[in-house]
C-alpha cells in the first residue's frame, strides 16, 4: 500500500469512527488495482444505518470527499460499505 492509499484509509477511518456508536469495530481496507482504488469500509451491523444515512446522503457525502481527496492521485477512488 502506498502513501496515498494510507492517507485515504486514515481519512475514511477517522470520519467513520466519528459517526458510529462502536468505533472499535470500524475497519478500512484499501485495495488497489490499475487505475483505481477501492476502500472497503467495515462497520458493525447496528452502525450501518449511521454510515449510510437517510436516503444514502451520508454515504454519498463520504464518496464525494473520497473522490475529491483522491483526485490528485489520478486514480479513481471508490468506497464500498460492508457490514460485519
């Protein structure tokens, strides 16, 4: 994992931990392939609604932030939200 992936990982981790009730269960994995990077956000099942938000607005906001932060790396950055 390169430095940009580590920074993106930490960004998602900090935001997600501030949103959920069980921050100890938050885990972020960065998977890079070619011209894209997928950030897998794992949260506890009961915190899934807090990460997604009403009508998916919180998840969409996270994706916009990640896209903007990843723009300078010239890689497409995606966020997948996975419940544990």
